[in-house]
C-alpha cells in the first residue's frame, strides 16, 4: 500500500554504490567511522567540515543534507546522539528522522548505511524491522475520498546495508514491511467513511485478501444463518439498520493440520450511533472508527499472509451497524445469546459486547490454542489509560504475559487490567442472566467481565483499544494493535 520497496544489500565500500541519496548515521562527539569516513574522504572532507561548523551536532532528531560524494548524488547525515545512549527509543527516533528527511528530498532511491549502527538494548534484526516499519507506515497516504491527496513519498526504493548480511537482513526488512502493510491496511479501512466501509464492504475486503492465496479461505455468515445459530445478541444490534450484518471468518492454514489455531476476533461496528441510547452529536462522526478491532484483524491477517507464517490463524470479524429506528432494540429488552445465556440490554450503546459475546461462543468450534478479541469497547478505558496503552484482560497469565511482551517489543503497548469476580457482580439483572452494562464505576472492567462469561472453555484475552485505535487531533486511524498482534504471532511461529 505504501509503494515502497525495501532491499537488503551487503556494502563493503559505500563509495562504490550508485544512489541518489546515501543516508549516514552519525554519533555526536565522535570522529567519523566506517561508511561515513569513506564518504567524507571521497567528498574532500565535506562531512567532517559540516560537523566542525556545529550547525549540525548529530543530536537525536537532527539531519542535514549535503552535496554528493563518489557515486552518491546526495548525502543525508542523521544524528543519533551519543553512542552510549543509542537505545530503542533513540532508534525509533532515528527511523522517523530518516523518513521525514528523505520526504524532504526529490530522491527516487536511497541507500541507508547501518553497518556501523547498533542498538545497545536490541538486536540488528529489531533495528531493521523498526526502520522498515517506520518508512512504510510513514509512506501511507489516504486517497479514497479526497480530490488532492497528500503528495506521496518521492523515494520508491530504499536499499539497506547491515552487518547482518543480505539474507538475514532481507528477512528482517520483510517482516517490518509486512507489519507495516498490515498497519496501513487497518488504518485505511478505519479511515474510510461509514457509507463506504459497511459490513458487506469488510466481507469484500476479506475475500479480496484471500484471492489467489491457497492458504487462506473466507466464509461469510449472513443474518439468516446467524438466526439459525441462535446469535440473537448479535442480531439485536443490527435490528435498527438497513445494512445487513456479517460474520466474516478468514481461515489461514500455514501450520500443520493438527496444530490448534490462534483466533483473532474483531469488533466491526462500522458506524455506532448508540442506537436508541443515542450518542451526543459532538464527535459522533468518529464512530466510523468503531470498527477499529475489525480493521486490526484484517490488517494482521494481511501481515500474516505476506510473511507466510507457519501457523494456523483464524481472523473473525463481527460486522454490523448500530442505528436507531422503529425496529431497533430498546433499553430493557431481553435477548438470548448463542450460549443460551439471556441478556438484559440496559443500554443499546453498549453494543460491541453484544456482537462479541455471540462471536466468542461461535469460535469455540475451532478448538483454539488461544482467542484474542480486539475492540473499541469502552470510553472508560480511555479515561483509565489514555491513548498510550491498550487495556488488556485475560483469563490466562501465560497469554497475558506473551501479549504484554509482544506489545513492548513492537512498541504497541498494552497494560493488564483486573478481571475479578467482584466486578462481575455489577452485571447482575433481575430479568436476565446478565445485564449488558454494570453499575457505576469500572466500565472497561465490567465490559471485559461480561465477555469473560462467554470464554470459559479456552484461553482468552481482550484488548480494549478505544483509546489507541485512532487519534482525535488530527482525526486519523493509528492501525493499532496490528504491531502487537503481528509480533505475538511471529513469536508463536518461532516457537
């Protein structure tokens, strides 16, 4: 989607490679080394002269563009700060600076010389993955409904030299690029307006992803089939809209037949008006982002298929619109879920859990290794964690720890929240087995406790991404938590 090609190449002498822009990392307070020293010599000392002027002191986030030397038309110096302080935080800033600096040139290709660059708390593979992901996500442009989209990144090909060597370096670059492809897919789907991105549109995108891929099959369950399955909780959400709901199942078979699948379940409310419990008008347009969980599942499946991971993954999207009308579900109505539990719908704006509970019951048939649901579920999670961390709930410590570790590695972090019986008591109803909201306080927790009632028979985690799926200013989908989910699955494939 970014239109950017990333290629690994072993470069023993930077002065022999023809490129429109050579990107050279430089540490502050140090003499030039390796590729920087060679290009400085070929350019008559232009790099060292620039450092002596002190306009560019190689601080983190700094960059400066110089005339070419040897076979490089331009030389881009990128500051890395002090070598001893070059950690993951500094490396991510380096990657962002490379992108923004390249974006300011007219170069069509670039050579990034990383042989002399190491991160003291990460591997060379991590650095390459991070660079690839940063460049490819930076190059994303939304184009579908604007007459004059932002100009695309001029650079279309980036070659990277690393101590890893060509093969391992290319593997790391490909992993970063595939993750970025998944993130960009999720961002694009979530950024689309709700009159385009409907439940049927999400089903089309799933089928498009499976086209030509023998390992990926797609099944779409319609409302008639849902009714036959007893998914009345799910159907209660879609009762007020003309847009038909869809349960979309993407089955990727990359592992052995005997391997249990990892199941991802995405909340796909393509527009959430709140239903009869209608939302305030202010910022209601942002409710097109309420399918961020579904977008992240499609994005993660995109990354998984591009990497051809050797494991079985099933992505399931619970897609529906939540609208008010004469046929809409009313507060106080009671519905029977697929599990047989009855639910009193006290608030029709707590609709995500109503589609998810039936979907979580449905996926039990896959005999999963683990199930992870992803949902823009509660405003209460935004209050608790803001936009930095997704809320993580799990009935299994091992699964929770693996997801937390993956989030840290991918810098797509989550924070574990309690899942205690004390909160479940807040869901008691006089007229049904459960109410769909709890009494005051702990709204994100009671929502997760509600879902946990339908996940007793397998290892399960819930990611509340209400605060992380999009930014309010500027209004823009983030593609989270595709990075976390993809890293988790890469780690499982490695084991």
